[in-house]
């Protein structure tokens, strides 16, 4: 008979091998060892005696057979155990599996489907089978050996085997041992979780009986020499593609996933019937053991990943802990080499600038999204990789949103961090595209900090999603620990909700809060929002108060509040400077006074330094002499302003000392609202230029709380307004145009608003939003009056024919010249009512005496039907009625009005003598 060569794939028992072609592993043949037999094993590697045998004809009626008929529910026939079956096979397995051998078929025996081949095997070390196994006592010579074979060679071989058997018997070797050979084998695992807990962390000897796929093995766990457990395990840390299989429910064959059979062959070649070490790390959701499988060269998971025949399994990460990093690296190597599943893979590009770039955290949007300012001054928004803030839709998580954001704000705001961009999250339904980044502060990953404290959850990425955190496995492990320790949003009880009361919502609320804050010095606070260079929204945690805060002693130029509005020179620069230095920072405030709209005026300290002084030093604000003196900061403010002028900073970039005059700062129309007089120092050397004449036809459309006016200048603008309002009315009568706002209105947004008194629609700007009451305070930009409206009475104003770029707002800010109104509410209201009643529905003439930096008009108002001279004006009538006085400290341009001032002072004296209005109890100025 010819001698052939093959590789031993497996040993079915102590006397039967499965051989595969060396050149073509798909070609298999079964060879039984000639002239010998071994104790029987089932095909799946389990002793016959340890399994329940089921038969269609039973021998023992008492065990479930009646009249020779098989009853499945009762038939459990135990066949006696053949001792040493496992040991016999194990001897052969260790000797030949995985080795290239030479074999010779000596004879064949016909079988039910094919002929069974019997022969001998020669090993590379010179040993032969079956002789080597008979010598060790693991095989018996068959009783019928050689009966039909008269060949001398066969007879000699059989005699030799019998002599070896006799020697093994006499020496009590193998099967001839007087005792032992019975192993308790469990084939069912009723409680995998309990089993995993019992053996977790232990290294268990095992044999791989079958390879079901690249990540799924049938193994025999050798718990002890006398106890084995057979079960299916999942290889920890990987997910291999599925192999070709038959669906048991319908018998339909399901084709393999790409590289599925290749992955199975890869593992089978290395592990089938090999001795391995098993470390159980957990249980899968399908209640299967998840284990690390190690052969002598290391973990099979790492090798299959390097070959590109599997992917890392994220859901095993917490079971493996730090070991998962090794598997990630192996997968990365396969990607870089374009192997297997990753053929054609294009690695993510990353510029050096994107790695470990330094930036400053300028704002915290929420617990997973922050704004960064680069060294170039560019601000961009990034989301922290692989984490999500507490879900607003989850009642158990949502109460922790504010607490998580505050945790991140305290850690990061204004701090230098290192940033690495990991990828981009594509735009979704309610979210635009966002960059995902790893942010490191003080060598600590910020996302990990949040997860460790229970303030963020870990995103479960798709299998092919590579835009994830480089420490993704650490995040998963930290999340598991936070859940066990009930930290943050995993706590049993949610935190008490903290609601800040808006103290600036009304003057009455402001006065109540003012009485509390005025008695305290340097109150800890947080800048929640920057409205302009000198106006902020402040949170005072210990008072649960939110308030509008205005810097005292200075005037910062106004910034544009929306794209359609033009700001003052250096207004945006001042605003940006305030955002950089103050946004979301911990600060301290000293409250000094209130303005007429409920704003709190005082000093704001950032890092124990007055921010107003910083603004002035940068040339982004000027000193307001009167309020600076009132606050006691005038000396340091003027020194700071002098320094800014000399260094030509900001608004003083073109300052010329030779042209310096004594024009003092005033607050009318600026960011600061003062309830008292705003005067200036007398300057006898001021230029006495003649007062200009600039007469304009106007209509007073509104008189504000502080007696400031809103005017419409009659001309092409008002004609266009009349025409537009007609079209505006027609547009909103059409039910097809009754589209509500897409979301809550925003402060500064221009909308269409339905006036409560006449039910008509007008253009309006949102001034303040109350989200709880779903109301908005709006200002009608063409008329100047304001009111609170529910959101349902607002509509979007995005029609091209109505926008402010088509027709600018027609209501113009104006102040009556030469007048100082009383501070007492009673007399101020009298003045406001007087102006409103005497100017209502009248076309008047205004002489524009001066124009403020913000465009506010300072006017003398005349009735053309009555006025015959400069002293026959509304300004003079108000003074004569005792409803206003001539300021003691005049502005430079007011001092030049020598044709008006003497007459106004004479009327003021008359009002005093007659005890009119504010003078009813005597001269207010005597003190």
C-alpha cells in the first residue's frame, strides 16, 4: 500500500483521526488505527456514558417505554461509562494533532455510506501509531485482528502489538490501571452567571472541541482531574463575521458574511483540539460565557484581530478593562495594513496642528459641549468625544443637567487645555455637524472626569464608527463604576432643583433684591451672559437670584444686538473683550444703585480686579464723571483713561491732546441707566460756538418711563411706513400667513407682534423672554411703545418686503434738551403724563440741538401753531409747570445756548415761587 502525507486535524477518539491534505485543507479523510480499538467517545468529544441516549425502541420499559413505543418525555437510558475514553483520546490528541504525518492505509471495511479506512501513522520523531499508544496502554488489540489477513507482514505487526499490550497490562498502564478512568462531565450549564462568578479571574485548562466561528468555540473545561464542563464560549473582546450555517427553524442555508469562513479556518487551524487556558471575564446578554482564550503564543483574539478577520467588540470592554487597549492596537494594525475586513480602509488623516493643540475654554454650553478660543483668537465649538450629557428626555437623568454643566464650568472655564480633534459627528435632525474632541486639563481627560462622577454617559458607537475617544474603553469602565457607586445621575435621589428668580424682571422685584444686596460687599456671583461691554446677566447662587448688572462709573460703546443693527465704534470690541474676560466666570459684585428698568448698577470684580477699570485701560470705555464720583472710583478710572489715551488704545487710537476739551461723559442713550442727574464739570473755557438750527417735522409716538421720547420724523420714511403698514395688515389677515414662531423667541429678534389694544400687527423687537410664562416683552420699533405678549401673539418677520433692511425702524430716540427731570416717581410721572397729553396726535417741530454717540437726538420741541419764539417751547412749558429743572452742570453744547438758558432759568424761578410741581415743598436744590 502507498504511503501518503497529511496533517492531523483532530482525534475523534483514541483510535480514529481526521486528516487533511497539506496542500488543500478542505480535503478531509478519516483514518482509524489498524488492529486496535479505544473506549468510545461521542462525536462531539463527550463520553458516551455521560450523555442521555435516546432510542426509538427501548429495552427498559420501566424507564419510559410502553408496548415497545418510544415516549420522548420519559425515555432516559444511561449507557455504562467506558473508563479511560477521554485519557485514551487525549494521549493521541497531544501526540499528533496539528502535525504533518505519514500514513498508510492497510485495509478497508465497508460501512453504511462509505468504506472505513484502517492504517498506520508515522510521526516526524520516528514514533508510529498504533504501536506507541498500545505501549502506553491506551489502546487494545482487537480480538478479530488479522483473522482475514494472512499476510506475513500483517501477522508480524499484530504479534508485535500483542506483545506491547501484554507489557502494558503487566505494568498496569493506561487502560489496564486497576482504578480510575471515570470523569464526571457536565454538558449543560444551568446558571452561566453563577458559574462565571465562581471561576472569574481563574486560569482554567481547557480543550477546544469545536470551532463554530472566529469568535465562538465549544470547549471542554477541565475544572479538576475528575470533573469537566463542556460549554460554548465567546472569545472576549472580538466580534468575527458569521460563518455559513443552516437555519434550524426552516432548514434554509444562510451564506457566510465576508471573511466569515476565513476567520473560522484561521482559529480552527490554531486551536482545534489544542490545549488552551481559559479566563472567564463575564457573561453576554445571551447568557453565554465570555472568556479570554490563550494558546502557548498568547491570546487568540489579538492574532485574529491582527489578521483583520474580526473587529473589537465594544460590549466586552468593561469585562476586559485595560486589556482591551491591546486588542484596539491589534485592530489598528490590521487597518493600517488593509487586511481582511479592512481591505480598502482609509485611515483618518490628522494634521499635526490638530493634535494636542492648546486653547482656552471660553464657554460651557452643556456637559458635553464647550467653546474653545485658539491662540489666534478664533472661537469654535466642540463636543467631548464619546460622551453624552444627562438626557433631557430621561426623568432620572434630566435633573442632573444643570449640576453637570456647573461641574464642567467650575473645572474648565477660562482654563488652558490641550485639544485633539477625534472626528466629526454628522448633522442630525436637530443638530448641526460638530467636531468631536479629546480635551485634557492638568493631564486629566475631561470626558473621563465627567463619566467618573456620573455627569455623563458613554455613547455606544456603531461598529464602523471610528470617530470616538481614544480612551473609549476607559470611559466604559468608568461608567460601570459610577453606576455601581450610584454617583451623579445614577444616584437614587435626584438633586433639589435650583430655580433662579429674575430680580430685574420688574422694578418692584429689583428694589426688594437691592435692599438685600446693597448691605453686602463683594457678593460671589457668576456671569451667565454678556449683553454688551458693560451690561451683564449675573447669577447670585446664594440668593437664587438672576439680575441685570450694569458697570458704574463708565460708559461702554453699544454693540449691535442683531445683524440688522449697527453698533457704535468699538462697541463690538468692548463686547468681545467682556465675553473673553467674564463669560461664565466666577466674579464678585458690589451693588450701588438701581436704574429705572430694574438693572443693578455697581462694580464687578474679575480675579479681584475691577472689570470697569480694565475696559477703560483698554480704551474700550470712557469714564462717566458723575457716576464715577458717586461710586468713589473716579481717581483710578481717570488714571486708567489717561493711560489708554497716552497709549492710543481702542477708541483713543486717534486721540490728539491739543484738541482735548472738557466734554464729560453722559449716560443718555448709553448702556448705563441712571435715575439721578447726569451732569458734568463747568468749563468756563469751553468754546462758545453759536447753537445750530436743525428743524425737523416730527410726531411723538411714545413717552418712556424716564421721560425719553420716541419720535417719527415726517418725510419719506413715514410715507413708506404708511404704505408698508397697509401691506402688513393685508398680509396678516391672510390665514395662510398665520405661521407661528418655529421656537421660543430670542432677545434681540425682530418679529411681527399683535398689539393688545387694537389687535393689529406691527413690527417689534423682542426685549426680554420669560420661558416659564411663555411671554415676551417686545418694543414696537416703528412707534417706541412696549408691552408683554404671549408667544402665540408673535409671528416670524422674515418676509423681504417687511424686514428692517428694507425700511429701517421709524421710532427714533430723543431727549428734551436743557432739562433734568425729578427723581421722585410722583413728579416724574406727572412730567411724563404732561408730555404725553400735550403732544398726543400733534405734528410738531423739533430743533435738533445735538446728536449723541448712539444716535439719540437732543431736541427743543415746538408746536408750530402756537410757538412764536424760542422760549415758547414744550421744554419751557415743562420747566414752567415745575415738572423739570435746568441742570446745574451743563454739557458743553448746552452752555453755548445763551439765547435759551436765561429764559428757562427765569421760568424755573417762577415755578419755584408759585410752588408748582416739584417745588411745592420748597427749593429742592438748597441742600
